[in-house]
């Protein structure tokens, strides 16, 4: 007897010499569509729908917007061609949105538990934009599904300043790179890629950054794809490339044959504090030991809001809410280490970045940890893994 096919079920039918095998298959939309949560923006998109439209040069009529904080999240990794408009700075940066309010806007942030993209989408709708979508699964999903990743000029400059190990490659033709490259970059034109494989790092997990002549240039994308096919697993691009770099930091030297930057030299520990995994952080163990030994030797700054601080903090910590930090940095002592704390490490990390930007002479660090405040001056601190 032949098996019956349900009228509404999608299926593959595989015929053999003696039988017909029916394999039910869920519709593609059911396989990829995220489950809406309370508070989400009403119009959603997915990786499968968005990926074909993310191209270099960027697709006309589409603007992809990263709603996450810039320095810690957008700069070190974002969807190629996406612009950075952190939700916290949306009102100040709304002029970066296209003049044509019928332009398709796609907002994203840090995944299904992140509300920043949904909040920004609603703000854009209030401004009159009519073609708005939210990629709710965001950057974690993009990376997990193999989407290409881009970095910003600020991140490359940070890697250079901190002497982090990475390989920067200019994929433009020699006649162009002879006129100038980003300092420290290797000039390996895309057309000469196969002849210069020996110049790539031996460690295929090394960070490799490709760039070329800006958002209209496809050479860096092509070279990055070739590197990935060779087995390199940490390949990113800087799509804005040399034109943007020159505007931001000035013209670079002629073609360089520099080796990858050397690994950074560890800075000596101060006040018994030991550097943590995240740049600017200190380990929980070293903080707890130093705080227990001599609390007066450390300025502990709780950057949460006043009501959060009032409900419970670490005894001895002072309260400077994140929104007030910049204007109060001048009041901090320069002869003591300053450690920023919050509940999750997010605002404390932002406080560290702010201090480095506006008061670099201060001895600042932060706890990249989950802190549960008991309300009696004590707290349980769990370092992030």
C-alpha cells in the first residue's frame, strides 16, 4: 500500500524500486523565525532574510544599524556596512539616519535578550520612518551562522596602541599601496593573493584584518574569503578602509613589509591589583585581597544609579552614577588606583572607557563581574568566564 500524503504537510518524496519514502519537512520560515517576546518591535527579520542583502558595496535602499554601545561591542565586531547608533545616543545621532524616510532600516543588537534594537526601532518609527525591521537574534546569531564580521578604525587603532598581536593586510593593487598604507599593514593585492600565502601568519587562529579602498571596494572581502578557505578562523574586514583611515588619522607610509605587531608587554600590577581577561579589568581575587588588606588604598566607585546604590553597595564605595562620571573625573585622586563597579560589568566597563578618554592620567580599572549586593555593605562577586 502506498503511504498517504496529508494535504497540508510539506514533504520530500523519495522514490525507490519498491517503495516511496515520505519525509515531512517544516517550512523554511518555521525553521528560522524567532519567537517574539514581550516588548519586541512588531516587524522582524532573520539571518536568512538579511544575509543576501548585506553586501560590499552596501545595497542601495538599505541601512543596517547597530544599537549596541560602540567602543566595547560595535568597534570590535559588527555586521559589515552597518552604522553605529547606540540606543543610548539615538537622539543625538539621529541625523545619521537617511533623509529618505522610506529607506529600509534594519536594527540589531546583542541577541534575543537585548532590547536596544527594539527601542531604537520604535524611536525611528516615531521620527516617521516607514520601512523598519529588527534582527532580534542579532550579532550572536550572525556570528554563529557564519556571517562576515567587520571592525572599525577605532578598534584597529586600539590594537595598534596596545601593541596587540594581529596581521593587517591591504588588498589594493601595488600601484595604489605604493602611495600609502595604514601603518604596519602588509601590502598583498587580492590579485596576488595566491603568490603571497607564505606571508600570512602560521597560526590560523591569529587575527587577520583585511581592508582596501572603502565601501565601494570588494578586494578586501575577496581576500578575506580566500583566507577563510585556507582555514583561517579569525578573519575580519575593515570595509571603510584606507579612505576613512586617512581622514581620521592622516596619510600612511608607502608600502610596508612590516611583521605582525608584537604581543603587548604586561604592565606591572599596582596596589596588588592584577589585570583580568578584559582590557582594563582586574581579577576578582586580587581586588578582594587588596580591598581586605587596605580599603583606604583603593578608591572604589559604584557607577550605578543612586537608587541602586542606596539599596546596597560594598561598604566604603562611593557613588558616581555613570551619567555624572565625566564631569566628576577631575575630583578623583591621581595617586590611588580607582576601581569601578556595577552589577554586571557593563556600566563599570563603560566607566573605565570614559575615564581613559577624558582623564587618562588616572589609575583606573573595573570589575568585569556579576555582583550581588546584600544590602548590608557586603556583596558576592562572581568573575565572568
